């Protein structure tokens, strides 16, 4: 019953979704449950208790399974990737692009929920989506599907394309920061309205997107500024500690 209700109104999960839900039920936000022992000090003479999940996995005799790849496959991989660093950087860039896309779809769903009454084409609730209910594609669910218990909005393809287009022109207009000058929101709305005039997007939606996007950019820049200040404080603290250490060493030499 708990497995069915984990997805809200999606009470008929596919095989992959069922595995995903079981993992969330068992582990939740504490993957340390699979450890054999807890990290607390136990009194002398008492036995250390294991987590229930760890003991169950031990009884099941689940070990690390290694699958050897064919030699020709290993050669192809070695030829295609000149260095491990380039491969890792490529993987990180791919994961970052996927995260950005998920975040943009989440913003699109948030805006769709605000204006769904006036613009029904923007999307639908996840409990109404036939693709989610009859999900047998054996693919990992999207971020919205993972978060939602039926109350989030899944953006339509048309609205998602419109949001991606507006995001493209937003980044083109402001680059990495904000374009200099006053009335940032107003100038952003006017610029994007001109660029997406052929897509026939409602001015209300453009206005809402620009306001939300400027707010997110401000929060991001404030976060980066805070991180920069912390890094500067740490570096100054390290330099002062190094200076005091050298001064102490010098004084010892003078005394001795």
C-alpha cells in the first residue's frame, strides 16, 4: 500500500518506477542506513547493533558484481577518450546541462500553474498525465515526476519550447550578469517581446517569465557573492596564520 501511495495518484507504477519508489521508502534521505554499524560510541561489553536493511542485505548475500568488457570495446573506449580528465569534464558538463534543463522545466511548470486558468495549453497536473499513469518506457522519471505527488504541473511541449526560447534570449541579453542600466525587468520584457513576437506568446506570460527569471538571477549572483566573500576570508585567515607562524619561527631563531 505504501508503494502505491508513494507516487500520489500514480498507483500503477512500472517496474523501474517501483524500484525507484522502494529505494526512496527504504533509504529516504539517509543512505547511511546500508552501513553495517552506526557511528555512535557503544559501551564496552555490548554488541553493536546493525541496521535492519544492512542485515537484510547481508542475509541476501549481495556482493559487488563486476562485468568484464570485451577487449575490442575497451580498445574503442581507449581510442575515443584521449584522457580520463576530458571524459570526467565531459560527463560533468552533460550532468550540468541536464540539471539546467530540469530546472527550466520546473520554472515552466511553476509559471504554468499560475496562469493555467487563463491559458490551458500550458500543461496539466501530473495526476492527469496519461504518460505518467501508463509509464512503461522503463526510463528514469523526470525531476518533476520524482518530486510530484500529483499536484505539480507537467509543462506541455509547446510551452516548454517557448520557455527555452525566452531563456535563450534572456541569457543573450544579460550574459553572465545583468546589462547595465535602470529598469532591468522592463527592458528585459521589451527585448524578449520583440524577439519572440513570431511565437505569439501572451504578454502576460512573457512578463511573468522575465520577473521570475530576474529574481532567480539575483539570488544566484548573491549566492556567488557570498561564496566569494567566504573564500576571501578563508584565504586571509590562512595568510595571517602563515605570517604568524613565520614570525614565531623567526623569534625562536633570535632567542636561541
